[in-house]
C-alpha cells in the first residue's frame, strides 16, 4: 500500500491534451511525464502557447488531460483542492479586505478549525516573511502590483498547501519590482520547503528560483530538456553574474530558439 511518504507531491503520467477530433484535432502536447519531488521547486519555461499553463492547470485541477493522469501524493486529481495553492499572473486579492484579512481568509474556512491565536500566529509569520507588516491594515487599492503579489503569495502559503502552483506571478511587474519579488519568493521557498511549479518566460528568473528547469518546445509540445540547476537553496542576487549562471542561461535560451 502506498503512503504519502513514498509518493511524489505531483506526478504527470503520460498526459495528453488536445481539442477537437479527427484530422483537424489541435494537439497541445502528447504523452508527457514529469515527477516533482518533495520540497522541489520546478520552473517550466517555453514560448507562448506551448502548453505551460495547461500543465499547471492540470495540476491545479482546473482542467483534465484527455489521456494519462496527474497525481498528488499518489491520488488522481479530480478537481481543485486545498492541498494545492495557486498564484496567478493577475493580482488575485480581495479588494474589500485589508492585507491582514486577505492572508487570513483561507484560515477562516470551516475546514481549518483554528482558534484565533493560531490564526494570528500564522498571519503574523507571513506578514513578516513577505515584508507586509507595515501594510497589514491597508486595502489592496493602496498597494503597488508587487505588494499585491506579496499578499497573494502570503495567502497561498498561509493555507498550508502541499504544493504551490504559480503561473507567471511576476510577469506584469516592472524590472525592479520583479527582482525584489524574486528575492522574496526565494527566501520563502528556502524556508518553507514545499514542492512548487513555477511558470515563467524568463530564463534568468527560472535559474535563480528553481531546483530543476523544464524546457518546453513548441506545439505539439515536448520536454526538450530537464535541467538540474547547480546551485544550493540559499541564493543571492549577485549569483546572476557568475559564469556558471550566465552559461546556463545562454544554453537554455539556445534550446528555446530551436
């Protein structure tokens, strides 16, 4: 009998996704397999329309494969669930709630069954971790895009999911805000040690954040390469200047041109 201890947080087993039937069938990808290990941060890079978001949506339970299965700790995904936290590119925060209330929101659901002291401890932790403590009573309309994404990430982690699923969460940010958010996320993932799938168009961002990088070719998509990033969990911004970092970035960018 399989137990959670000996099953992967996320496993794609020979998954295929297509639309329509017959000769005109549009194939997004066919027979893709990928296993994500405990505490592993996996970035998926590829051109627009290659199926990156479709894979993430399968993991989230928003869509299902036409063939194959997607498993969370050995159980086939049937629908969205609290064991998976999702952060979108758009600023998915509740505009009528303060920063503190947004982070606390998933903790107020009946299934959480937490007392006030336990909720406050969790919220305080993520306010501090994401640098939001000074803004805890602010409404989202008073926040920048980067700060709104901090709220979304803090809320996702506060719900204590088994896996984090992030779909280009920093794509709409300016370069400075994006760099800051990469550092915030890198710090959180190093501390929290949860499995994560991160979709991005930025090769540099993928190398800075990920343990492994999946390079997707264009439709029908394939995994052209799966790369283990040769850096430890605790990373700093100046590593981007290292020759090993630059060489890896150039190699992946070359793969994406094929």
